[in-house]
C-alpha cells in the first residue's frame, strides 16, 4: 500500500515531510491539538509560515536519544515479534501519496501480521497530564496511530510509552504498552481519512479551512 522514500540525511527528510500529511498533523487536522490550529497547519503546508524548529528542546532531544534504547527493550520484552527500523525514511501511501508516515518501527507478530511500533516519552508535570494517560492515550498520539494505519494498511499498532515522574530527590519511570487492532478502529479510521482528504483539498486549492478548536 505504500512506497518507501529514502532520504539522504535529516534535512532532506524534513523537506520531504512538508510534501504531505504526517502523523503529527492528524490531531491538528481534527482540531484536537491544543498547541496548533488547523489553519496554522494549512499556512505551514502552503509555505506562508515556517514551522517552529523544536529539535533543540530538551524533551525532543530526550525522546530522540531514548527511542533506540526503548525499541531494543521492546525486542527483549517481546521476543516473538520481529522489529524493523530505518532512519530518515518516509512511507508514502500509493493511492493517496500526500498521506505519509515516519514510523519508529515496523513489526511482524507471531502470526506473520504486519504492524507499527510507536515509541513515546513524556514527563508528567501536572495532574492534567496524568489524566490524559488514565486508561487511554492522549488524543494526539491516538490520531497518530490511526494515521499510520491508514498510510500502511497494516493490521495493528503498539504504542510503547515511557512516563517519567520527577520528584525532589527521586525519579520514577513507568512504561506501558497499548495495543491497537485496525479492525476495532474502522469508524475512527474513516473519520480521520475524510478529514485528511478534505484538508488536502484545501491545500491544493489554496483555500484556508474553517477554524477548528479543541474542546475545553
């Protein structure tokens, strides 16, 4: 269902990301991103504004540096799964090539089915952040999982999330795994697909979409 786009370096990978809709864009398109509106994303995609470079932020650096170790831990904890990872690669849907993904890993389960591995790290600083993870995953991560399933057509996804709690004299790490079956998500996948197709029509026609805001 997709082509693999090999990028020679990180800079060319960043440039390729601008050519379509990525996993981090999905929640914004649905109006579920409290940090960016769908109109701001539209202006980024047509080149009116330059996306903020967050690569130097400490939490981003931590996540990038921790990703490989957490992926290796997944291999150790789940030896029945085959885990594949590639740097500076974009997966681009063949039918809708503006739907693309940069995944943390690809999986083959014991039955031979293909899936996605997504790795997240987060520091819990406020009670509101803790609530976002209570018996669920935050909306932006859930939308990202949906998007990756749309791009690849894979059957399942696993989100490995490391949550860090920092106290004055100690630190606590909690790691959870969330399993998603595509067959259980059909309605949500259709909703996201319709929204992403509509959003890209706005890009092609250079017509700014109506503003969507997250619920308070």
